[in-house]
């Protein structure tokens, strides 16, 4: 039993995803346009070289287009995803590292927008960990397993030093960014003692862009001889500054006493219908079958073309009933090209 299950609702993930993620492929850089050859004088060449050095020094680590997506991202979204018009707005080559006692934690890369976040985390295990045990557990699919929580604002290791994950959670409770999602261990390298995790987060509310996000990582564990064994005795924490800029486009329309609300981002979509009578509402599964994107040129694409995974929710608020469908998309959406979302025969303009 996964003892971390109580910490988050997991979005359904295809059973073969872990195997596919392990079979990593090289992410190809976008092909550069060739310039016509024009002879230059030696002096001009020297000046050009110097200018290029200054330019590269100023932009290194900040221009996402100079850094290829990690293969784990291209495996999920497709080899051409990095060339999509939406790619620059969602991608960040983070490369931030935090030393937390005997643990080193790195945020490698991120894909994000106001409603969704994918994080690649490298967790370097302490020298005291029995790597043979971890390697056997990994081969037998018994871990390492971990979990994360996300918080707004910056948190230093000194703020939670010596705390367990539960103690750190209680300390940071007021800053929690609520989300549903999953954390998968997608790679383990015994030689470097590194566990690579992919955290997939779907936020219940829009998260302001450009503000620091802190990642609290639980002690990873493996199942060994029928028991779960923690590989560390404390939490780890890291803060990074998001630079991705993709925002949600929204729309709302009322028909026959039912209000339809849409939130669309390059990485996700949420459609909710709410009304006085539950019988008037589409269920989560009906919504999933009826949603389509309407482009500026009038063409349409059913949401199933984007191979989404996800779920939804239902409930009541006062006398109103609601049911929603929340989907993570496996193909980036260029939201600038989308003018509306169609639910059945109802077209809902978004902006």
C-alpha cells in the first residue's frame, strides 16, 4: 500500500506511461535557419565573435529556445512539441539546486501555466543509503516513491531543517497551493545516487505567474522485505522563480438554465456546467465526449484529439448543482488560435 496515497488525489495515468518514460529518447533542437554566405573581413569577424560572446553570456539560462526540452517532456507531448507556437510560453529550463543537509535537490525543467505544472526533480540520496537495496527495489517496481507539496513564496532549508515532512507541512500549511496530480519516479541512477521524479500538478485555482514557488519533497521510500523503508529522515525543500508566461483563456455562457464555464490553457482544459437541477447537467464523461476547440479559422478539433487524461468533480453549492471535467492535454494547444470551446451544440467564446 502506498502510504502517501492520503496526500493527493491522483489523476488517471495510462498504465504503460512509466515504461514509456523509462525508454527515454533524445530531444532534438529546432532546426536553425541557414543564412546565405557573405564573406567578411577579419576585423568584422572579430567584432561579430565578440558580440556573440556578450549576447550568449547575457541570455544563457534564460532563453528557453536555446535549451532542448528534456526527453521526458518530449516523450509525453511529442517530438515536435518544442517547436509549437505555445512551447516558449510554457517551458522553463530551471536548473536550480538546493542542499538540504545530506540531500541535494534540483529542479531540472518545468512546463507550466496558470492552471498546470509539470516538474522534473532530481533527488540525490545520502551517502548512507544502502544503494543495493534501492536498486533491487527499483528493479522490482517497489520504489523509490515520494510525494511533493507546493507552496507560494520562498522557503529556505533553514526554515524546516530537522523536520519530517509532516512537521514541515504543518509549519507551511498557510501557503499551500492546492492541486490534484501525481508524482512518479521515472528514473533511477545508482552510480550518481539520483532519483528522478516527474510531478504533475493540476491546480484548483489559478496560480499567479512570476511569483516564487516552493517544492516540499517527502522522504523517498522503498518497499523492502514487506515494509516501507524511508531513505532519509527529513524533508527537502527548494524554491524556484517561474518564468513561464502562459495564461488561461476563459469564457462563460448560459443556456436553458445551465451555466457553462470554460478555462483553457496550453496544457489543460476545465469545463463546468451548473444549474438548479442535477438532471439538466452533463456528467463528467458526457462533457468529455462533447468538448471541442473552435479555431479562429472556423475549423474544430474534438478534445479527444489531444489524448487527454484527467477526471472531474461534482457537488452542490447552496441550491445549485455542478459537474465538471478537468483534463490534462498531451498535445500543446496554441490558445491564440482558439476563439471558442464547443460543448455539444453550444459555442462558448473565450478570451
